[in-house]
C-alpha cells in the first residue's frame, strides 16, 4: 500500500500535529490536568500516527473484502 505525496505530507505536517497538540493541551487544562513539558506534542504525534495506521488498516481490509467472493 502506498500513499500519495499529499497524504504523506499531511500525515507528517507540523500544522496537523500542532493543532492536535493545542487541542490536547486545551482539553487537559480544561479538565484540570497539568501536562509535563512536551507531553502534548508527544500525545499529538502518537494520536496522528494511530489515526493514519487505523486508516491504512481500514483500507487494507476494504481491499481484501473487495477481492473476496461476493456473498
């Protein structure tokens, strides 16, 4: 499975990760948690990687089902 350069750049975009980090930091602050320095960025990176991986798994499952027998 290969991804297009646009998809690859979006997944590794600092803007996407920055937005996720800001959202995580804001949610933690709102809930009263104090995150250590850099924790929001690490969580954001992990969340983006998880979403990309799950998307690729979903595509693989969909392709496998499409190639299987029609029931």
